[in-house]
């Protein structure tokens, strides 16, 4: 999943909307979601793309 789409889904979750709802969260909510994702990335020590690659390699090794 692209980072921007993940931020949008997080923003929708913050305001309690369905992930499939066509209504767009406001800019403040998007910024809160972006900041939350940045904190998660700092905690993990990897950005979303790196984490996805790591997970894919682990899943391949398990298979």
C-alpha cells in the first residue's frame, strides 16, 4: 500500500468513517494521521516501504 493511501485510511479511522467512505477527511485530520505514521516509523526504525519489504521477505522464508 502506498504511504499516502495509508495516511488517508488512518485519517478516516481517526474520524470514525468507513475506510470505503468517499468523504475525504479534513487537512487537520490528515496531518494528525501523517504525524502518527511518522511516530510509528521512528519507533520501528523503518519507513512503511522498508517495513513492507521486510515483511515480504519474512513471509517468503516461512513459505
